[in-house]
């Protein structure tokens, strides 16, 4: 009789009616707690990827500062960098460098040589890189 009552009060899988469900509840609460702590990183990655995919600027600040530093270090002294636009689509980096000068015109060969030098430096670590230099005014 005692055996039959024990079978009647137990659920499949070994849990008893009104029994110890607290450990299972604690596991669920622990998982929810960890999820709330760790959800920030995947959401940030998705957000940055969507911005970059839509043609926005590069969201990786370290990579952005590296690209800008290389551009500024290799630019001739009489050519001023007005702005640098950096975009990323997949593994393709697109860098647009807007330049100006106090002189009435630019030397086209100098711009091309500077562009090739900067591209050569950056393409060592980033083979899918496109660099364009956009001058304000006329090139000679």
C-alpha cells in the first residue's frame, strides 16, 4: 500500500508532487541573471554591424584612429587633411580623404604618389582596402 501511494504521488522523471522544484527555479533565475549581464555585447555588435552595413562610419575607434594616424603621418606638409571618412562593408574598408591646400592648385602626381604610399602601408594588414583622395580645387 505504501509503495502504491508513493507511485501515485510521484511525477514522471522522479519529481514528487509539491516537491523540490526550488533548485530548478534557482537555475532558471541564474540563467536569466547571466543573460541580462551578457546581452550588452551581442546587441552592440549587431548595432555596429547594421550601422556599417548601411554605409555609416567605421564604429571601431581603435581601427579608425590607426587609419587616421597613418593618413596624417604620410601626408605632405603643404597638403592639409580636411576630413577622413572611413566606412566598412564586410571585410572591405573604404577610406575617403578630403584634402586642401593654400596653393591655387595641386600636383596630380604628388597626390597619386601619396595615395599609393598610404594604401601600400594600410593594405599590409587590410588587403581589402580602397583609398580615395578628394582634393578641393583643381589638380594640375
